[in-house]
C-alpha cells in the first residue's frame, strides 16, 4: 500500500519545505510545475516558499495563480492579505478580507488581519 504514495510530488515538495531546503524545493517545484501547472496545491506550495524566503512579488504571483484555479482558497487569500498589509496597501487588504468574509465570516485569520488593518 505504501508504494502508492512513493512518487507523490506534493509530498516530496512538502518534505523539502519542512526540512527547510527552500532552494531545492523551489527547483523541484518549478520542475513539476511544468507538468502540473493546473494543480493549485503545487502552485500554493511554491508561493508559500517564496513567502517564507521573503519574495512578496513572486508570492503574490503564485497566490494569484492558485486563486485562478480555486477562487475560494482562504489560505491563498490570507497570505495575499498579509503581504498587502505589510506593504500598507489598504485597499488590497480590504479586497482580500471581503472575499474571505464571503467564504468564511468567522475565519480566525480574517479577524487577525482586520485587527492589524485597524492600526493604520
């Protein structure tokens, strides 16, 4: 039974991220992205790696790609909102928050982002 999951690219990518091998994870992620370009999980993981290493522009790009496939991805919206919050782009933060609120009005991340938004 374990052989079924042996060559799972998502699992390998997550493992590299967990081990903090970000350069290797990005290289592998971009390789598999070519054949799995419509896989929102792969796009989200790559975007998360860019978020971890501090590349806001590429993070936003990958979160947008993720949202093109799955427009109701609260995690992708939350990451975008966090980046826009850090960049002091209030209108874009509000836009992300409104989308999250439509999907899950009681979302914990939404409440945290809105509290931070009130500070500026």
